[in-house]
C-alpha cells in the first residue's frame, strides 16, 4: 500500500490592507503528515506568497483549505511537493527499519 499524505494549514499571516484589499495572505504555515497505515511522519514549514494585484482576489472570509493548499503547492512547485512526500516516505521507512540501532552492551548482561 502506498503512503497517504495529508496537507494541513496551521495558520495564515496576512498584510492587513494592500491595494484596496484586506487581510491579504502573505505566509502559509503548513504541515504534511504521512502514514503507511501504522507508522506516521510529519514535516512543518512556511511558504511566502506574493500578492499579484492583477489576478483574481479571494476575500479572506471566502478562503477554503483546498484553495490555500493549491496556492501553497503552486508556490512551492511540483518538485518541492514531491521532495516533501519523498522525505516523509524515508522517515516512515526509517521507523519501520531503523538505519541505526543501539543494542544492549554485550558486557552489561
């Protein structure tokens, strides 16, 4: 079974007013959780956004999680999204099969 990724938006930083618009999102604080159904991993980060006055504006009150995640992933780019999910895969694999272990000292029996 392939790992499942859940993109979460923890908070949004906004410019209170710019170009006649209120609460313009400038930073997305995000988290991505990955799971194989048993083991989990998580990555947290922030992504800055640049306001483009000539593009359609969505009022803060009308934002949806899907819209903001779309902005986030567009701003990051497909390669960064893939890298995040690949990193989660590696974290989960390291939990399943640790690359380093600490067995008991042989003389401490």
